[in-house]
C-alpha cells in the first residue's frame, strides 16, 4: 500500500457517466427521438432475448417490444414528473414470456429505455406510506441528527432487506462520517467512523445531485457493452441518468475489498440542491430491488433529508443562543470603561466564555494586558506582526495553528485576531486540542495496479485512529459573528470616546 494526499485529483478524472456499459441483469435500448429506430442496444440482448444486437440496430423498436412506443415515451419524458411515470410494463414480442419493468429517459437525441425483469420487491404504495409515516411520526421536534439517522437506517433496512444501512454525512471538506447505522447481527459496525473525500470523488458527487439513487446489484457482475448504429458513438452515450449504468471499476474493487456483494446509495440533498449526505446500503450477496421500491427509497431520502437539515439548523441555533448569553454583559463592560484593556482583563472569565477560548490578550501600542493561557509577550508581539494585514478580511483573522505564523510551540494553538486600530489588537487564544479521528481504514492509503499503474482503493477498512496534534478546535461561523459584533461595538465606543476627548480639549 502507498500513501499520498492528492489521490482525490486522480480519482476525479474517471468519466463515470461515459463508461459505455451497463449492469448485465438488464437491457438498454436507445431509439431515435425522431425516428423510433434503434440507435443503441446492449450486447446482452443475445443472452436474455436471443436477439442479435447488430441486426436489430436501425430497425423499429416496436418490432421487438410491446407496452411502449416512441410517442408514449416522448409524452412520459416531457412531463416534469417523468421519473414517476416510470416504469412501463414491457413484453418482448420475440419471447412473450419475458416481462420487464421499462424505465425511459432522454440522453442526447435518443430515448433510452432500460429493461429489468419484473421482480418481487417490497410492493406498493401502502408499504411506502408506512415507511415514510412511521419515520415522520417517530421523529418529533428536538431530535438530533444521530437519532433521526438511526431511525432512517432502521426503516430503510426493514423496507429493503439490505444487511447494513448507514446514513453518511459529508463535512465541509467532503470527508464523510457514518452518523446512523442499522445492520444484521454479527457485522462489524461502521457507526462513527470517518471516510476520506477521495472515497466518493467530485464527479460522483456531482452526478449524485442529478441522479438520486444507484444500485450496484452484484459486485461480481461482468457488465454488458453497448453497440450503437453507424451514426452514433457508443462511447459518447451519456449514462448519467441511466438506472442500469455500470459503476466505476475502482468503486467495484472498493466494495469487494469491504466484502460487499451489493450496494445501493440514495442522495440526501439540501433545499438548495447540494449533497448533504447519502444513505448507503450494503448486502453480502447480490440484491434485487425493483424500480418502484427504488423510487420509494429516493422519495424517502428527499423527505427525510429535510428532517436532518432542520435538526442541524435547530442545533446550530441552540448553540448560538447559548454562546450569545454573555455577549450583552461583555458589551456593557466595554461601554462602561474608558480603558478597554482593563475592561477586558478585569472581566477575563466573562470574555473567555464569550469567545469560548482559553486566553485573551489586548495589545495597544506595544503594551500588553492578558488573561488566561496566552503565549509569552515577545512571542505574542511577533505573532501579531505576522497576522495578514488585509483590509478585505474585515480586521478579523483566525487560525487553528499559530505555528503557521512562525509561532514557537506553546500550549496555545488557535488564534482569533481582531485588529482594532493600527497598533491595537485583541488576540483570543485556544489551547491545542488533540484530535482523535477514527477512520474506516487509513485515509491516506490506496493501492496501485501493478500492470496498468492505475490508482485503486485501499484494502483495509479496519478502524484506524488518526491523532492530529498542534491544532485548536475549529473557529466557527458563530465565533466569527460574535467577534465581529464585539469589533463593531468597540468601533462605536471608540468614536464616542474620541468625541468626548475632543470636546474636553475645546
Ligand atoms: C462511489 N463511493 C462511491 C459510492 C459510495 C462510496 C457510497 C456511491 C456508489 C454506491 O452506492 O456504492 C463510498 N461506501 C462509501 C463509503 C462508505 C460506503 C465511504 O459504504 C462508508 C461506509 N473510491 C476510492 C478511490 C477512488 C474511488 C481511491 O476509494 C478513486 C480513485 C472512486 N467511488 C469512486 C468512484 C465512485 C465511487 C469513481 C463512483 C461510482 C459510480 O457511481 O460509478
């Protein structure tokens, strides 16, 4: 195994929507939007329907199938809810015993019809409503992300029968964490483990915003190739919205390394259409789930994503209210004192609470007053000199590691610097916080194919402890908002003070 940080870039290069193959349990047929003649066909029509793929190209689709024609497909696709007009019941004219669920969508100037054998999956609208309403009823307000995610994992597992269901949440760097899980007895748990951004590279995340569910039915499957008519290029067929799309071989290897026989994931989107997370499902053996059941899971993901996001906003608001409790008192202290250095230091404990910090220093024209855990005076002076002096930063600057500013190692690691005037700073410090991240395997590991040199996934997903030293806890939006408020109140008091001084001098 090798180690490298930038593997995300290499993973991002794979054009997963143009792999030119589908999973072999279904058939893909493309027909011209204008002609109804077959433009594309998957090679496995030979095995499944005993049709010669090369022979049926450029012949009318309706010669071989019943249940849908070009006009029906066009009107289904033109409706905004086209996904829910699917599936069509399609019968093969040449093998009438073969009944399929047919799903249509448009790709370029072809109508793409994908056929899957009708199967016994959780059926009907009743099951679906039971699934959604149980979750909504058992999730009253005040629930946490973890409790909602736990219920979601349980419900989806009961509905689909997957061995393991997880709710996976992205962080701001696109690493992810399993925040809810339900699995068959005896499996090792992934709950609480983190996974690096490169496990789900950017082009996959982009695609998952448009195409909200994918099922990898069998990780041992040999995908079927696609043939195209002379006027088309099979390699250019955009399979973004295909339900049978063969997934990236790197990802298949990843699943095999995890010991997974079948995988499904459902996108969880924010109201603005960004990817918040995924519901990820694993099964030890190949798993069949028909289109309607998958549509129910997709819809469930959309409904429950709003619950998760609401819980997240609610938790942030509660945290903000708690953090702001001491802010009015702190502002009153600043307003009442002529000497701002003293006002802060004499009420040091209060200001540490306001900033959720361990130390605070006020440096004015080379004179320092401090409270709590702060670097020595010389170290402090050189740190403040190194703080970027950029007006665009609104005089507020933060770092989780002062060693990046050339600071000597000391107990403090994080700095929030507020520049009040030319030689006047308020410097707020947070001590080092040793971060213990539990990852699903070493996040820096990957493999390389000895023959092709191509990048591959890591081989072990055993819990891996990564200890990060030298950083403070993160400075959040709430920290910045509170600091900005202190900064603007100070601005107002200073103008007031200078006006009073000016009046006295008259
Ligand atoms: C796709 N990777 C995925 C998907 C998931 C994960 C859920 C979506 C496809 C699916 O539903 O299976 C990752 N699965 C996870 C994680 C967990 C899980 C984190 O169950 C945690 C429990 N993967 C690598 C490397 C590369 C890579 C090194 O490890 C790139 C070189 C790529 N992952 C990769 C690609 C896809 C993917 C390309 C897209 C697959 C596709 O849709 O074609």
